[in-house]
């Protein structure tokens, strides 16, 4: 049984909530400090088929906590990863800007570390081969490790060798036994999706050759809080990381973070570079110390910093609902663009249904013809917007807003306008 909060944000600290057997997935300390309570929500990638509309859905608490020891922000794991990822609806290749990001990374990392056909690159959670395909073009041997069989099949069809597996220490041992040690291990937006962090990072350490490098990209929890990006919290994301927390996690498994880049992707991400620990710490870049200082000034290692987030989230909710209700009362129509996980968090938390958002569209054929989880808002192909000519298009994957506005620029022909919900509602003419 969950007890009532025994401290509030008015004290300057996050609300303190007692949940039995809810411990930090890195350091094992009991978790008791709430970051924000987003209510109940279904799994964000569990799109509903038309024939299942009369069936019930399971909703789970969406309530991240912060560890007061290592300051890792995290959700409880209500379902096994297999229930989320065995068949997955997200295909990375449907975002052109993400493909460009991946190709630029491949060009840069190949040049920086002089990668050749004598090296091996392994990507964890390699999805549909969106990134490894560019190494293949360079003649560099690759291997993807991807748990979702339906997504892995697409990668294989592109010529990207892919191993269908959940990565961890045991899988790394199996790969080493098959002679698959890696010179470069990549993990883009996978660290958040790992419930057993210690096994995952231990696996990276085991798989990496003595002189190898690992790079990980993940949304930066400091940017999440600064930019009010609460919709990036969903059940598929078990953890939310800072440089502060990730240095401790990787260090516990013999890996040293020696460089970091701040990226614009997903509203603000970090790309860390890690290697086996060097005793003298040589080669650690100035960007590490700079970001450590930035996080310290922000208060990433102080509980008080997490105490104001929940009210900002509720303010954004009220502003979005006010906009949609006013649009409805004025006889305006609103459609959505995209069916991303973050959109499902936003819509379910705000209680938005088809009375306020008639439909949404998505480029991914896997989602078209289905309905958003929880809200049951129908998903169509993008041409539906041109057919219906809504007054407003609410961009749910706001991290791709520039790409989407370019793709849908013809809405201006009928006076349509774009709406971005995060960090707060903005109408873009």
C-alpha cells in the first residue's frame, strides 16, 4: 500500500512517498522522493487495433522518483521488458533528421578513432539498422543487438547483421565466447530502457576490447527539467540520467567517462564516451569538467532542485487544456501530428480525447489504422491532414518540429497553424 506524501514541495524538497520494495536500480537505496506524479497510463507503444477497441487496457502508475544518494531519476518496472520490446512499434528510419544525425555520427566517430575494416562495431538496441547501415557502406564490420524481432527483420533486409537478444552481462559473455568483442559499442537512447542497469553496463565493460570505446546517447535529465519535458517520461524509459549519475554507474563497472557532448536531439541529450579506466585519468576532456560544473550549479545533486518540477508540469497541463477547450468552443478543429511515446504521456496525463483532438497522423505504416493507447485517438496517414484541413496541427513529437513543419508547410494554404505543447503551448503561424 502506498502511503500519503509526508513532505510537500512547499518545504523545498520533493514530495516524500513511501512505496514498499521500491529501490534504486543502481545503488539499491530505498526510493522515497517523488519527482512528479503523472497519474495512470498504458504502455506508450501499445497501439490499439480496431478489432480490440472494445477490450480493456491496463494502466500503470507513471510516477518517477529520484534517489537521494546517486540522484538517478527512475520509474518502477511494472512490466517485464519482453512485454514492451518483443514486438515494437518504433522504427528509427521514419525520422529524416534522425537519419542525418546517425550518418553524421558515423562519419565523425570513424574519423576520430580511425575505424577500418579491421575493427568491429556493435550497436545495442540497433532498431531497424538506421545507424549501422552507414558503417556497412564504409566496409566496417557491424553487429546489431536488437530485442524486437519485427524491427530486427527490417535491419537484416537492409544488409545489417542483427542478433535478436536482450543485452546484459550474460549476453556479453556469450558474444565474447563467439569471438564478437567490439572496438566500438554504441547505445543510442537505450540506457533509459534498461531495467537492470548494472547487468547492462557490466556487459558493455565485458564486450569492449581493452582499447575500445563505448558511446551512449540519452536525454539529459537536466534539460528535461529545465525545459519542462515531462512527456519524455513513460514506462519504456526506466531511468533518466545526468552526467553526475552516469559517471557513477559506469565507474562502478570499471568504465571511465572521458568525454561528453551536449546534443540538441530529443530536446537536449548527452553523448558520453567511455573506456576502460585508466589509473592516471589522462585524456579526460575539458567538456567533462564544464558539464560537471553546469550540473552542480543547476543543483542536480540537491533534492531541492527536484521539488519544483511537479507544479510546472501541472501548469503546462492546464495551459494546454485551456487552449484546446477554447479552440473547441470557438468552432476550431485540432488534429495531431505523430504518434510518439511522448505524445501518449502528454495526452493521457492531460485527459485529452477525441472531443478535443479529433485524430492524429503518422508516417509509420505500422501505426496507421490503429488507435493511441488510453485515449483511443485514431491514427491516419499524413494525407488525412490535407483532406480535413484542420485549423491547428498539434505536433506531438515536438523534438522533430522543424522537420514536420517543413513536411506539412502546405497547411498555410488554408490558414492552418502549428501548435507545440512543450515547454508550454505555442502557436506557430
